[in-house]
C-alpha cells in the first residue's frame, strides 16, 4: 500500500459543488429571463412635500399683487374642507372659495387611475353611518348612495356600492379564511378571550352614559361625557388589554391590526378610548345590508370626493399655498401663493375655515388659539398600487375585497376591481397599505422619505410573494405613494384632553376643521368637523 | 477523458433522479395521496436500480458500447415517461401497472449505468479512488436534480417538458461518449445515428408538448372530442357519438343534443307563449343559439338580441355547420342580432326595452356568476322590461338544490317582480327549475307554438306544481353584498355530489 491519499481532493469536491451551484443559478436565471416580460412601469409619488415645507423654512413669500374678496374662504380641499363647502352651498351660500395646495383636492381620499382601473391612494371605504348621523345620511341620499331614506325606516342602499361578497379574508398559517378575525386553529383559551372581548364591546355598543348619550358616538364629539367612560382615554389600549387579562396572541394581533388600520398606531400608542371606539361605536341599520357592511368603490373614497368635486366645481382653486391667515377688523385676510404663477394674492373674507393639518394651521394662522394642539402625532403611511395581469388566488377562501396576511407587517391589500359587475377575470390593481409604525413618526418619516423607489418596490413585492408565490411575474405597474403625514393617531389623552377642546369650542370668524381636531382620521370625522365649522362661520358670512 | 466520464456520471445521476421525481409527481397528480405515491415510486425505483446493478454482471463484452446503448435507451424511455403516462392515463385499464412498469424499466436501466461505468473506468483509477469519484459526482448530480425539480423545472417548464428535456440531455451524453471514444467503438457510425434519431424524437416531443397535453385532455371526455377551443372566458369542448352532440364549458355539460329540446322548450315557451303581442326579445347568455331557435318560432317576434360574453361561442354556433344545424341556423336569422358583451355591463348601458327576457346563464357556482342572479341585476332587468313584459331565469335544480332555487325566486320577488316557478325533467340534467317573472301578475299560456316535441298544453300545468321534496323553503335574498345564492349552491351541490 502506498501512502494514504484523499481519493478526491478538496479542490475537486469544491469544483463539483460550485458546478452544481452555477448550474442551478444559471438555469434559474435562464428560465427567468427567457420569456422576458415588459419591464414594470414603476413610480414613486406623494403629496407635494416641497410646497408644504416652504412654510417650515420661514422663507419670505412675494408680496401680494392683487386683492379679491369672498364671503367664506376654505383653506384645504380634503374631506373636511369639501364637506364644509358642500354644506355651505346647500345652505345657499355660494360666495365661497376652496383653496387647495395640491393639484387635486381630496386629501387622504385622493385616488389614481390607469388603463386597468381607478384605485385609491388612501382612504378606501365608508362604513354604513349610524342612524343618528343625519347629515352624513343626507349626503349619501343626495349622492344616490341611499335610494330610500325617510329618517324613520332603515335606509335602502344602492346595492352596487355596498361592498360585494366576499368582502374580507385572512391568510394565516398557509390558508385563507373568511373574515379578518382569526377563527381557524385557535386554542380554547384564545377562543374564550375573543368571545369575552366581543361580548364586552357588544354591550358597550348599546351602553349610554349618565347624560343619556351613547358611550361611543360617531362623530366622536357626540359621545357621552360620562367620566367613567372618558377615563379610558387616559391609558393606552395595550395597557387596558393587559389589565383586563387579554393575552391571546391572535386577539392582540387582530386588535393591533384594527388600530394600525384606522389610526396608524400600535396598541401601545393608541388610547384605550379610541381602541374601544373602533369596536363599539357602530350601530348602523340598513334595509338591505348587514350593519357591519361598508360602502366602497374602485377608487375608494375618491368616489365621494369626485361627487363633492362635481357639486363644488365652481369654487375650487387648486395649487394654492395659503401662507397667512390673519384676523382683521372686518373679517379675515388670507395671503395665498399661486404655485403655478408664483404670485401672491390677498383674499379678504368675512370668515375662513382652516381645513388643514394642525401642524400647518398653527404656522399660517397669526391668531392660532392659545392652548390648541400644535404637535399632533401623524403616522407616515406607504400605499402601493400594484397592477397585475391576473388576480391572485391562494388556498382556502377565494379572493375578497380586503385581503390581509396575519404574518405581514402590512395591512394587506384591497382589490380595485372587486366592485366590477359581471364576469371579470382580467388584470387588476391591488392597493397595498403599510402604516410605518415600527418607530416614532418623526424618525420613520425622515427615513422613509430617503428611501428610493427600488426599496419600496422590493419591500412590497417581497411581502406579496410570501402570500402569493409567483405574483411578481404578473406585475405590470407599481405606483408607490408615501404619505409623510398620513393621519392623526389618537394617543392617550389626546381625544379628551384640554388642547383639542380649545379648537372645538373656539368661536370667531376663523374656524378649524380637520380630522386632527377629532383625533380619529375617518371620513365621518372629517365630514363632521367640516360641517361644525361651516355652521359656525355662517353667522359671519353675509353674502352682500 | 476520465473527466468526461465523471461529467457523464454527474449528468446521468441528475437525469436519473429527474425521471424518478417526474414519476412521483405525476403519480401524485393523477392518483392523489402524494405521500403514498412518492414513497412507492421511490421504493420501486431503488429496487429496480438494484436489479439493474445485478444484471450488469451479465454484460461481458463491449461494455462501452452497451453503456452507450443504455444511455440512449434511458434517454428515450425516461424522456418519454411523463408524456406516455399523461397520454395513456385515460386509455389504460390499470394506470398503476403502467406507472410501476415504467418506473421498473427506467430504474433497471439507471441501475446498470453506474456499475458499467465503473468497469469502464476501472483501469484509469485505483479502486478506492474510483468508488469515491463516481459516487461523489453521482450524489452531487442528485442534489442538483432535487433542487432544480421543484424550484425551476415544475413551475417554469412543466412535467412533460422536463421529461423530454432531460431525456435529450441523457441522449446527448451518450452521443458525446460516442464521439470521444470513436476509435475504440465497433461500428461507431451506427451508434451515432441511433443517438441522433433518439435526440430528434425527444426534441420533437419537447416542441409538441403543448399539443400532446391538449390531446391527453381530450381523453377525459367519454365520447370523441370533435372540437376543443380555449377562449379568454372558458374552454369549449364538443363531443360527438353517432348523432349525439354534447357541449361542455370548462368541463361542465351544457347540453346534449338528445334532450336539449326539453330544456330549451321549457326555458322559453311557458313565458313567451303567454305574451302573444311580444315583438322584442332579449336572450342573455345562451350563446349556443338554442333558446333563440325557440324564440324564432313566434312569427310576431321581430327582433331577438342575443348578448353573450364569448364571441368564440356565438361564432361557432353561427358558422360551424354541425352546430348551426343544432340551432336551426338561428344565429344567421335576419331577426337576430348578436352582441358579444358582458351581460351585466351591457344591461346597465342599454336604453332598449324588451317584451321578454331569457336569462340562460351558467349555474351560480362562483361569485362572478352569482352577481347575475342578484337583486341589483334583477332591478336592471326590470328596467329593460317593456310594460307587461316578462322574463325567465334558468335557476338550477329544485330537487338537488332547493334553497338555491327558492333563493332565485325570493330574489326576483325582492326586486319587485311577481314570480311563477316551474320545473321539468331533462334526462341529462335531472329535475330542472325555471322562474317566469313580471311586473304584472304572471299566468300560464293558453296556447303553444306548433311543432314542440316536449311541452303540451295538457301537461303544462303539472310543471307548476312542486311536490313536497321540492317545496318552497325559507331562504335569504341574494344580494351583491351577501351572495347568499352562491353559498347555498356550493353547499347543496357539494352535498349531492359527495
């Protein structure tokens, strides 16, 4: 026997393994690249941050070159501003102007459109209003969403606008289940906690405080003032759940999902009052729908915006940066920079409604009320509209309108073509929602604004691949939308603290209307704030 | 040259495992129960390899030449294995005999490879070197195959194509060995030709895979397929046996020419014969033109608008002679206008009014189809009804799916229509239900057109009687926002076909 030698050298073995690796990668790449698809049409957009941020830099704007007058000036064309305008023109006050910074009105309810479908950029549904929300029911009747409304019987809704079945599904442990509340694969203890929580909120839903009002109302300022219930606002929802012995992971996941969905905040950052309000404030009635049904359209609440826009078309001035709102002896003086012509105009109004975020309102209003909120917690959101050549399916329940993964940091996606009537199986648009709640808003905002399109595209598509393997192959377009200041989060103490009350009780010819004034960013609150401000300024506006 | 032979080991190991995986996956697809299928296929395959190894000792002479022939044979048999199993699945009486027969054959041949190759290589390495090298490359090849198969081959190529591709690679190795050892082989030219022929067969198979798959699907129908076409909306398959023609959409029987007259006479006449003044008729769905044929029996009807999603469907039943004979050339009638559009979308935009509307949609088996049976849809239908007009809805089997059937009735009533449900027996379908509805009271016809083969005035009233096993049951109304009908339908038909 000669000397012992390894019969295969390490080098040979490595070469062999390398060959396998190269072969596998080469084949994979070859297959990926061979039927080469058209490149994905990708873009990253968002509200015009550069315009808004001019207010922060303290730059001096050009002096006004012209002056015009109007009875009521509305600063901001989001839901609150448009609702105020709608109410005023309905009361016969047509000497009004709505000044909007962006090229398009709508705020968080704006929408986009491509060759495949219209799609939301933010808010995408409206729950059926409570019977006592008469103004909103009136709006919906005017828009034809409600076909029969007599104020006595449950309204009849236009069926096409009610979210079609199947409305929701949840992906958990490899299978889609119907609804968003986890039901499959729960332990007995988890089921007990779900039952206990839902039983509790169900009784709260019908509970009235010592003033006879419901504990949780919509708009929230219609809620009971009973201190026993308002005390919920002093602790976080997470704390309250711990105190009550709620520990089931699936329940906590679901409740945090709800908080992130409506408030862009985690359980720890949400007031317990707001957390419970989400579950115990809805008492809708409808002749032809379940109480928990929602209204939706391909473009989400953009549909409502379009209808309001039609009614207010003569009063809308887009691309207007209002940089000063001052109380004068005769009324209100606004200085407004036209972002297209770069010309400042002086607008003399009898009254003004400042329907912008409070962080902006406090900068532009020279007489911003003392003690009113200046720093409101606003969570950044990333919304992606992903156009795909065919709708994804997956194991279990079929594709629904709202599709959520238990395992994803996102809130899932809604399908823009869900409300299509007839037989539709072609391309569609998925609207994917990601509230950036992992860090405090200011930190994550700066970070998010620095991320390039490629980052967001990879993040969203990687996440979607987890629930729909191969979906990347079907993507034809990707539109990212970064909401730097997405929406107000109701942190403990904000809703029933003293600061917000300053704005609600504020009198005078300058009124504030925004969901920041509520602490909850839902259509109903923006609408109610707009109407409150409009009703108040009516007394100052005398159309000559 | 030794390197070439080691590469050969690597390739044949990859190919060998791919054949095994193809057989396992195919057995899982076709027979179900993947654990059992994979387990038995792998067991039989490994056993067969042992048989091959045993048999290798009987190869005494011309080892290299035998090895090359075996390579070519494996390439051919292994390469065609997926295709042959797909194609023969519907034909053979026992698929398992075919499956395990092929697995045994391939396994035996693969089992022969390595021992023969080691004998070829034995003079070039020491024994321990030889064992180590051959098995190292063998196992690395197996790793590559096991990774490629689920990640790349099945998702991007498909089983049949994978078989052909790896068969071709296997043959290519054989051909490569022929070329390299040309001088040491007796009659290398004939081996080369043999190899090239095998290669060509496998490449042809690869190119034709799509069509072969298509052909194999046709075997799924009990009778000879005379026409099959995929459209953006459905797969249309027509079978014919003697005079009997059957239409399948997505595998579901739509009509059999034996008894379709029962269905279509029952669909049209109870409603339309009661409207002697009817002039304009709308048919929604029913691209086969059979309902239109029945409508055209009424000389008073001046215009029939047929709205069907699929232009391929209406095109076939207009221009194909066999099919146009079935509907009596109805779609070529000057009184008929064919519109290829989505019924719901078209209905929303039309201003036309009709005296009679026929809804001949597929059963509400999914949420898209469920919308065509909703209150919202029926309200649209009501809008296009001329004063005194009526409509009829085919509404699945009141025997198999009573809740579904009575849900259609309740939904029509909820849309403000008066209803008159009835049922007939269609041998191909069983007991089948329909609902006539109108804004005014709905009554039975007093006369029927001449020439009907099924309906008669004498038997007609009986169809409007529902015996206790099909009697009305309490149900919800089908709305877009609850799709109650699809839920009923799924449950009832699942219970029936279980």
